[in-house]
C-alpha cells in the first residue's frame, strides 16, 4: 500500500474548497448587486412619481405630458403588453389567475 502524504492531501483538499468558496462568493456578489439595483430602481421610480406630480402641479396636464412622451410612470407600466395565452384560451380564470382546470 502506497504512503499517503498528509500535506499533499490537505493542499489538494484546500484547492478544491477554495474553488467552491470562490463560486459561492461570486454568487453572493451577484445576488447583492441584484438587490442593490432593485433598490436603486425603487428609488428612481419614487423620484419619477414625485417629478410627475410636480409637473402636473406646475400646470402641465396629463394629456400634455403624454403628448411629450411623458406618461405617468404607473400608466406606462400598466400598458405593457400582456403575455399571450397559447392554451386554455376559453377557460375561465379567477382574479388570482387560477383556472378551473387546475
């Protein structure tokens, strides 16, 4: 039976663990970036709403702002096209999106 070098085995094990730690570290950094960007988006949306309200208080009508391409942020988000349904076109659904077939 060959002799096992404990230091070499430890070094190999450390190298394997270092690789695994690096991948999970990258995952944590990516998830934190997503969280930070979501917070920035929420802040920007609040600022947009305040600016829109300020514009209307300064005399701009919603129709005028719309003609300038500056719809209310809430209205612009509501008008995104709904996903197209490919099956169960005629099945009734409740307010929570659950169909009777489920």
